[in-house]
């Protein structure tokens, strides 16, 4: 299953649809230049004692599970509040949803066990373009 499939599935199953889904929130986290994108997210995890989790999600082996409380340890309260408002959910529900979804998103963004360099949003749009319109 590729990144496109993961995102498509989440868009169909999460939140209130399209822009209000957990997929959208997860993609915001890994593409947000204000917080350093994927590299910044992984660094925040490492700084907060979740280096083994981050390494497992990037690596080619099994992903370590994460709890909602662990999500809260590396995301700011302000971020969770913003996401909860976007989704019309509680912060606990958002943290729980991200705990289930984020490991797979990061795993799919790093299929070779390496963090991609550059603009993930542009790379993702290129993948979508290729999926819909061919190369």
C-alpha cells in the first residue's frame, strides 16, 4: 500500500471528510514548514524521549505503537486545540486518532528507511499527479 492509498483511505474514513480528516491533520504535521515538517516532527519526538518510536516508523521494520499521551508529549497543546477545532473533536480524540494514523503515514513517507529531503508537499503532489495523469 502506497502513500496515496493511505491518504485516500483516511480521507474516506476519518473526520468529517476531505479537509477535516485525520489524514489532512497528519499531512499538515509532516509538511508544516513552521514546525520543520517531517524532520521537525521526528526531532520533536526524539527530544521528548520517543526516539525508538521515530526510528521504527522511519525504518523498514515493524512500527512501534504510540499512545495518545505520547502524542501529547511532542505536539503542543495549541496544535492539538487547533486540530480538535478543525475536526469538531476533543483533543483526546485527535491525539488518539493520530496515535493510530501517524505511524503509518511516516512509514509510507520513508519506504527506504530514509527521511526524504526537500518539500514533501511538492513530492506528494507529484505522486498524485502521476497517479491521475500518468508521467
